[in-house]
C-alpha cells in the first residue's frame, strides 16, 4: 500500500504540484552551477530579500536598503552588510528585470538571496496531565536549581532564547505563533529557578527571548512571530541579544547579570552558494551565512557562551549527515581564542540514554542532553505540545551551564563547558567534539554531575538511565487509556522499513531556511501502551495534520526495528487505535508519514507507556 501510493505522490511532485519541496534539490543543483550574482528564477524566497556588502546601502525604486546590523560601533567585518527588501506592490514579488536592477543600482558585492521553514492544539485534561508528568520527569532527570548550595542574590546569567517567541524580558515571556520558543524558555526557567519564601520564585539565571523567526510564510510576518526565519533575521537577533545585554550592563550593572548565554535551538541545512553550512573560512561563505558566523564571533568575543542544537534527521534516501548550522560551528575556532569552539553543539538522548530516534547520522555530540518530552508553560498560557529533539537538549544544556556559572561566577565559558562535559554520564561514542577536547565520548549532562565537576559538591547523585525511552507515568497513562478506550482498534500489518516515509523523502529541513528544531508537532500525545492487560496497542488521540502513508516504527528490547503500516491516510480530526503484534517489548517508537499538503516526510518520536 505504501509503495503504491508513494509512486503516485512522486509522479505528482514531478509535475510541480508541490513546488516548496521540489525546489530544494533542483535549486541546490542550480546554485552550485551558477554564481549568486547570476541567480535567475525560480527564486527561493520569491526574490523578496537579498544580502550583500557595500560601503553605502542604496537601492533603486521599489526596494529598501538598510544595514543588517544596527548597533554602533561595530567591527569592520560586520559594518558592511546590507539588507535589500522588495516593498513595491505588496503580495507581488519583483520581476527578474527588477532584481537585475537591484544588482546594478546597489553596487553590492556577493549579493545573495536571503531565503527563509516549519509547519507547526487544545488538549484533553488527560493529555494535559501527561504533559505535566513529562514536565516533572524531565526536571527530575536533569536536576535543577535546588541543587545549588547557595542561591545567588540576583540572577548570575542572562539566558537569551533566540527562537520563535516574541522579544521579552525575564518574567514576561509570551507565546509565539509557533510555541517552540516560549516552550523552551519556560523549560529553562523550570530548571534554573526554585521556590522561595512567601510563594515567590528565586532564579539563578534570568531567561529572556529574542525573535528570530518572524515569518508565517514567505513574505508574511506574524504579529506574534512566525514559523521560519531568514539568516539575516537570525544574525540581527544575535546582535540584538548581545547589544541589549551590553547596554544593560552599562546602564544598570547591579541588576543585569554579569554573564550571557545564547540558546540557539534553530538551524539550517547546507545549500551551497545560498545558505552555506560550512566550516570554511568566513571569507569563503556567501553573505547571509557570513553575517551569522561573524556576529557569533562578535558574541563570543563579548564573553557569551553559545549553545546550539545539533539538529534532527532530515530523512530521505540520502539523509544529511553531521551537524546542521549553527551547531556545525562547533568545529570553528573562536577568533579570539583558537583553542576553543565558537559554539557548543548538543545532540539528544532519551530516558534510557539512547540517541533520539530522530538523531542525525554522524550527528552525536560530545555534550548531549535529555531531548524527549520537553514541555513547559506559564499558568495563564494555553498548553503547548511537548517537543522531542535536539532543541530540547540544547535548552537543557543551556540551563545546566547557567547553574554551573551561577555557582562559579568567575569561570570562563570554556571552563563551564569542561565542567558540563566532565560531569556528564557516558552514553556512547561521539561524532563531533568541542575543539578544546583532543577526543571525547558523548556525555549526557546533568546539574548534579556538572556542579560536582566544577568543585561544588552538592549531596546528590546524577540520575541513572531508565529501562525504556520514556519516564514511568502510570497514572497519566491509565487516564489516557480510559479517556480513549471507546476508539475501536484496527489491525496493522508489517511493512518494510525501506517503505516508511522517513526513508523515502526528505523533511522540510532541507529548505535553505532557519527553522526550529524539531519542525513539527505531528502527534504530541500519541502513545504505545505496553502496560494494559488488553494487549499492545498504539493510540492516536488527534494528529496535528493529515498524514499520508502513516507508519509506526518500534525499537524492541533486542535493538531491532519493526514497522507497521497504519493506512493510506490518517485525517487530523479523528482518533485512531491500532493493535500491535503480541510479544513485543517496545523500548521506543516513532510515527512517520507524508504531510498531505506539501508531501515532505515527517517523523516524531512518541511516548511509550511501560
């Protein structure tokens, strides 16, 4: 069934019925063959925005020209970037001759399209209870500020979550159109704060947000942020975070944390000649990627510790390998200290200390973090879907690092990184290590271990791995099972792993864009029930999107993977249940299929109740 439908889907995509994903591979080949200055239609971002360098930012009629970076003064390698935006005729992109006019009139060097990707639920009380259980379980497994022997009088670190949440100061975090950014910010707050007297909360670090993903779709900005961003958006957000912290340190030194930590749970895939993801010299990069790399060097020189997601699997017959950017910049030296990495990249593990099922091939990093079931929210906010992926892991490591910094405020960023690594639990081989380590294994970070490695000796032991991928939440699992017991189960037939959507087509992550990690919340409360006496079953309360050629893939206790065909189309509005083969001891599971609108593949690791 899957193979038959997939051939039809591929034939439809070949006609251009789904241009958003089709453009990706065609565009990559086109851009490799032609320099940016000769770029011709089709444009990735409808030719709406471009970045280049010039002594003066100028543009012809129909375009605006402005500096990418607005702070002053700036180093010479940052001051020359210009951003050109088409403003004539809202909703009507420029014609090729108008693009050529920009190239001529601007006089900019290296003019390159600034290209933007993500598709993002009320929940039943039982589902909300599951999220509450996951929230508490993550905090227990990672550790939190209660392990600090002495709480600082004021926050010692400013953590800036540069993501999809609107700009906000500490304590004022707002939900975004995509809940990715505010969920991660609240998750970090859960770890760096603890109850104080009189019902108040004391925080070892303050958590703020800066918007880097303002676009709801290409050319359409959202009033509360969006689902995707361009590289200039990311570069500007990083500059804003650093400049605001430096300004606050000058105007209010007593109340502004002395340390800065940037959390980048976002990324982009390498698209040569457009959105490079390369460790080559900055001078070899196109302007958009060079702007990000250069402003990150500026942030590191200002003393910031930069934590970035390693990235999630891009899927397809030939999935991307290694880290995506900016996580890949872990292999880039700081200009001011070549012995240390520009960023610290973080990959994800589950509760049994296995790499997440969505981990990238050759993308396991020296520092790993718990990355399953990340969810947190303010009491007055709608409950967001839980997240699984390296975005959660990066947020966890940001929080652990901030707590070590609060305990050792005079430590340098490399010393903080060393303590987090040294105090982590060995979880296996690593593919990518920070430059300061001659070699490394992958270590799962914990607050207890990191504090002990930093010479702060709380009376604790780092939590051990659990026997399966998920925490044990029997009450929540039983409530879910009861709430959806009326859903009539269907049988499900085995299917080859090679026929699963994840193996057949890439995800939206191949687009040359800045997007959150992970990119979708396909089924935030799907679960495999391995506890019920009625037999092993998969329950799908509601999908976040229609899913074609859906399949469940389970990893058994012997490490083997098995796939089950769930049908040609699962509609987003209906609940489903499927009976699984008896005798399986399921350790982890993920759901995969094709997004019915755009025909890219989606993969989401789901909860296993054991």
